[in-house]
C-alpha cells in the first residue's frame, strides 16, 4: 500500500515543483523586462535632455529665474538671467507683476556659450524629471525662502524646466542649485551689483 501511495505522490510533487519554478522564472523575466525597460527609457530621456542643453544652435538658450520671499507687492523681488549663443541678459524685477528695476544686456559668442553649457551639464543642470500638474505648481511654496528655476530654451520657449527651493520642498532639480546659480551669475560681470540693489542673494 505504501509503495502505491508513494508512486502516486511522486508525479504530483514533480508537477508542483515544475509549476513553482515556472512561476519564479516568469516573475523574474517580467521584473527584468519592466525594470530594464524603465531604466532604458530614463537613460534615453537623460541623453535627450543633455543633447538639448549642449546644442549650440543660434535658437538655443539657458535660463535661471529666482523668486524671493513672498511678501508685500512693494517689497517682492525676483530676477532672471538668460544666456544664448549671442547674448547674456540679466533683469531684476519689483513686485509680482515683474516691473523691471534694472536690465543688463551683453553680447556673447558661440565658443563662450559652448563652454558654459558644457559646464552646466557637468554640474547636472538637466538631472531630474520635470513634474506635472500639482506637483509642478510652485505658487506659495517656500514663503520665507527662494525658488530657483533652471530651463533649457529653444526659440525662447522652455524645452525642460527643473526647480528647487531653499526650503524643505526640493522640487524636480537633482543638482546643486547654489553651484548652478553661481555659474549663471558669473556670466554677468555686474550681476552682484544688481543683486545688492534688490537685496535678493543668489
């Protein structure tokens, strides 16, 4: 009797083991495919973002915008630096309607622009994934600090925009914002003088 029961159990055990191994293999393959594909897509996006940043065509540009503390309209300050292959512009603003305080416009050249964007790329300016919807809404964030936005441009329009704050809300930028802002400010020799007028540190 025992031999009969053992002979009947053996095929069942073999089938169970085969099923378990098959399921494990399928799960492993699915994880590898999904995670591998996601990683590949992310790498492709990163390469595309870097290519856009490093493009030195005349219609390209990079931009930094810094918003100061949220306060009364009369005291609110912000500024923007835009660099293209043929120009460098810094504008400081008063109030929430962006009334211009100072504007400095300087010439640039393709060689200088190329060095600059390659330096920005090494500093990680396009590292991070752009947010959407409520996640990308910076209104009211970091009321007692600053919001720093970094963009790559084509024909004056944003190709990719990443941001962070000096508060706990870190946003989408995954690079050192202070290092990036120093690099932008260094493109404008009068930059620190303009900032001293509006009292918004980098």
